[in-house]
């Protein structure tokens, strides 16, 4: 730890300059951990390609200047609409740039020429592209974009300009048509009826249907009726008749909940307002493999089944039996008729191959009663079209968002989807190694005015939390945590009001707050023996954090080990899930029961041993634990502070109106040497209640109450008392020393009543009143009654920045009153 204190002579504006200096330093500390940003042409081009590949529409468009001029007679509006569709339609996009050449014409203008390799689930190509870029407000932005597809030059032939332009146009048309075709198949598969009809031109002419209105009605029913549809297009061949008209032939594989087939389809498309739309559609040929042993009725049903999904443009004159056209290799066979065993009613008879008997039910299990008000079939829309916006409303308008990224992602991204990436069988094929290194955390900076009764302070303080996570396999990892700008509750800060005003504390701490390894013995055994283990046994070892019973009983990091027996159940005792955890610690065991002669906690003087159980049963959950603190000190002065700790809690909702938790903690068996006063001997009962209102997720009135007798203590939890979770008036902030009421729960009773409102789940407001009442008016640790009034408001400015304010007033009998107000800005990364 480096600590620097300066006494500075008062100068004009000196206080203001100090505040500015601290905020500037805090910002430098934060951003020194982030990846450097290079404002040059190459980085801007790579950012543009990365946004395209990640299908981030907003970042993609941010790469273009306001006066960007689209090519090929697009308006800016139609260009943006088309580009957004092409970015969002594929299930994946991969963009690779190579052979990059930059020609900078002046300080603010440059041309970038490169080879662009594009690949998605529906289309791929390789083109030569040129970007004209301009430096605007210190950012290089695209002002013009041109695709140049140049044929290979030889010694005897050069590509003429008109040939280049003609080939460029052809490539672009093929790309646009394939994108439109892919979008059509996707909206059909997603049963988006509006998007499906939008793929057809106004003058679309259906085959074998008298009018378009009848065709739309028929198609509407066939698109939305199945419970699912999957359409896959392959072997796409495009014939261009002009720059605005093409024919497309392709193989269409159709699957739904009631039918599947393969056909060869032909559609005609024309370009209207920069969109390729379908004007004609028909099936060239459908080959149905009609088995001779099927009855006439089965054959009729087979044809009807095919018709059930058809777009009604099929000309059944083209539907021919197999034997009539064996030599036509372009005709696709319909999938084979299901085998007899599949068509039979499945009775569980083992003589039929692939049959499965009905699942067996444990005799202790009882079927649940069907409640039609809670369970029903999926919604159908016989008269109205499917409305995506209305479906989003069902989930409160929640949609995916651009999550904050870690400042370092090495190996593979934190948030990813799709197929599993590259793995290694170093420790076995059944526990594959896939390394990933992540660095993430948050930065906190707060301005506070605190009156703790005997001391008034105005200060700005900062705190940086850094997590470093090295993931090895799906179950094993190494994790460490650092707080580099604070130590022993001394934070990087500037005090501008109070006894030490004009003091500046500069703190650096390279010590680790935690470092541990965790994994699963069952998974490790599977990898080493190449046989699947039949059990899970998660464990952790090192300087590790543990939290049990919402952190009230245990919330600390100590050097030790822990393991758990997870996911047990018992039909006999109506236990749906049960976990039992065992733990031990032999250093950094922080408890207020072990202090030195000066009253300071000694975290190196004790061991801890314990077990905790979590049981889900009878529509609630039970928590229970036992722990033992072993005082390692010997002698007659300070020793013998060993003690036992028991805890149990029951949490449940009652009649859909009240959520209740009742918790008890009992510490006992402490007999200090030398006539010292007991520090851990007594019990506390905590009762937490919240009302379930008409807005159960956002409006939450609560009332939490407690009674403590003698000197109960958490098992391991620093110097925080047992009332930390009772209400916000019992919390400090872990940064500025924000004042609070006494939270020890020793020889007192009282409670906290408040209301919490979460608005749209991006903001929180809390108002609370609380009291601490010592038995007989005062106790050995509390000199008189205490009353508190507290308020909190916090708001997510976006997915990375959070602002929070707190205010409290405490009225203390026989002691100085306390108060505080603070403003905190927090950045997640």
C-alpha cells in the first residue's frame, strides 16, 4: 500500500481544483484497463467489418457519414432499409478483409481498397471493394462505397471497363436476389404472415387459383396452421433477363408438424423500389414415391397431404409417379412413406423396432391436477394475422440488448451462441478443454457528505473491482479478484470538508482479494477414465468467497476448501431439490468474535468448520447450517473464544399475498479465558415480509422485524452485524463510510418498514423508516433508542452506466444524531 497525505495551503479555487483532479485521476484509472482505441483508418475499417459480422445494425450505420452517398440509384432511406434487412436476416455472417491498401490523399481523406470475403447461411462471395473515407470529428467515416469485381488479367488480355461494370452489376444482382430469397424462406419458416406476403409483388399471378384474394386466404391458413414450419433452399440457380428481372430455380425442402417433402421450384422476380419481389411461382416437378402396397385411400391421402402445404401454384399435371420418369435425375423424390411400424399405434410392444414403452412413474409421484386457467394451448389467430409487436408486449416489451463486454476476452467471447468452438482432449474426451480468459468488473466513484455523530466529512472516493476468470473446461476454472485502489477500507479519495479537509489519499494495493480453483470431481473423473461419471461433486479450494443464507450467516472470503452434494431429492419427504455444502477455512477467517486487545478484528487467529443445507420442499425452501469457530490463540489473556453457531430459515409465499421468511441464528458454547466478556453468545430471530401487490415485480411494500438476545454473531462476516439485510438504513456503502443505525442485533428489538418501486425495471426508488430499541432503554453495546429515515434512488442510464443516490437521517438517544447524503456513478465492464 502506498499512502500519500499532503497538507496544502489554502489557495483560490484550490478545493475545486482538487475535486477536478480526483475525477480526472479516477477516469484515467478506469480507462487504463480498457483496450486502447486507435483513431486511424485501418481500425475504422476493421470496426465496420466487425459490426457487420456481429450483425450490430447501430454500430454498422455509425461507420457511415451523414452525407454518405449510396450507389446504384439508392436513396439513403431505401439503402438503410435494405442494409438493415440484409444484416438481420441471416442466422450468421462472417466478413473477412484481406489485401488492404490505404491511400491517404490528404489529412482528412483516404481511399481503402481490399478483398472482401463474405459468408452467411444463405450466400457467400468474394469481391474487391473500395471505400472512400473522411475524417469527421476525429473519426474516419465512410462517405462512398463501391464494389469492384475484376476478372483476372493475363499478359494477352485486359478487362475492359464496361466488362468490369457488367460483371459487378451481375454479382450485385445475384447477391440481392439470394438475400431476398433467403428472407422469404425465413419469414415462411417463422410463420410471419405479413413478412411472407410482403415478399410478393402487387401483380403476382397465382397458378390454378382464380384470383389473388382467394390465394391469400389459402396461403394464410397454410402458413399459420402448422405448429412449426422449416423451409430450406439449396442449389439456387439464377437466370438474369435484365437488371430488373430474373428467374430462380432451386430445391425446396419443406418440413412442418404434419407434412414434409422435397420439390424443384421456379419463381420469377422483378425489382421494384430496390426490392426483389416474386411475380410468378410454380413447382417444376414433384416426384411422389407411391408404394404399390398402399391402399387407394392412402394414396389419395398422400396427395392431399402434399397439397396441404403447397402454395397452390403447383400444376398437378407435373406430379408423376416414380416409374414414369426414372431417367430424370433433376426430379427430387418425395421422402419415403413411413414404415408400417411407425404408422401403427405405439403400444410399447418390444417386438416393434424403435418403439418406446410409456415412461414409468414412481409410485410416490402423484399427477398434478389440470388447471385450465393456468395451462392452455398455444394462441391461434384464425381471423387476425400474427402480430410480432403484440407478442413482445406479452413479455413486458423486453427485447435483447447489446450487453456490456469484458475489457479482455481471450479464447472466445463471453456471450456466444452456435456450435461449440475448438476444443482439446488434453484431460480426456469427456471433459474437453476450451480455454477462455476474461477480465471484467466495475468502477465506482462517489461524492458524499457524512455526519457520523462524532465526525463530519465531505469527500470524493473511488473504488475499482476487477475479476479475472480463466475458464478451462465446462466445469473447471481459476478465478481471482482484485481491488487495486483501496486497502483495509482506505480508498483513493479527496476530503474537501471536515477535520482533514484538503487531504488526498492515494492508495495502491496489488494484493489479491480472492484466488481459487473450482471444478467438479465427477467431470474430472469422466475425462480421465473416458467413462461418464454417475455423480456430480462440485468443489473449490484456495482463497475463496462463500455466501450462505443470503449472506446474513456467512459472507466472506477465506483460505480453505468446500464441496457440495447437489441436486438430491426425496419423493417420500416431498423434497424436489436439496443441496448440502461442507466447508472449512484456516486463514483470513473474519469474525467480530475474534478481536485483539485494541478491539480490532484478527482474521488470522481462527479456523472455521461448517455445513449448510438448502432444501426445496412443500412449496417453500428450508435453509439450515452448523458452524464452529476455533480460536487458535493460546494463553490466559485473549483465548478461548471458540463457539458454535446454528441457523435455520424457512421461506414461503402464503395465499399469493404474502412472501415471508423467518430465520434464527444461535451462537453458544463460548467460554473466554481470563475473565473476558463473551463476544458470541446469544440468539436472534429475523422475520422478513413483503406484500404481493397487483404489480408483484415492481411495487413491493415490506416490513422486516427482529429481536436479539445477548450477543449473537454471524458465523463469518467481517464487522457487519446481523441486520444488514433488514433494511437500507442498516447498510453502509463500502466506499465513503456512509452512516447507518446499529446493526449488531445485540439485546435489542425493532424493525424496518418501507416500500420499493422498480418503475420499468431500469430504476429503483426505496423509502424506509426503521428503529432499534435496546431492552431497558440501553444495552452493553447500544446507549439508547435509535430511529432512522432513509431513501434511495438508482437508475440504469444504459447497460453500462448506473447512477445512485442515498440519503438518511438517524436520531439517536443519548448520542449524537447521524445523517448522510451521497451520489455515486458506477461503470460496469
